[in-house]
């Protein structure tokens, strides 16, 4: 499992791109998500359910991402 923070939309598009340069990333499950400016991301080789916890007190749209096996 790989956990990343401050991921932007451009980086997420690179992971989903069908180019040969990132072919090895096809072995990972990536949550299908709507991105804010920057967000968290979990890559896993094991299929799991992803949950997002939005912090209502944050004026910047901060949230946490969890993966449940």
C-alpha cells in the first residue's frame, strides 16, 4: 500500500493515462475520486473499499482517505 498526500489533478491523470511509461501502475487499485486542489491518495494491490472523511471545520476542504480491506 502506498499513501500519498498533496496529490493534484495532473498527477492523478498521469496515473490513469494508458501510456507505456506507467504500465506497471496498472497493478494497483486507485480510488475513483473527485479532487480538490490537493488531496490524499492511496494505491493498493489488494482490492478494498475507500472511504473519505471530510472535516467540516476546514475552510480549505481538508479530508482523510481510508482503505478497508
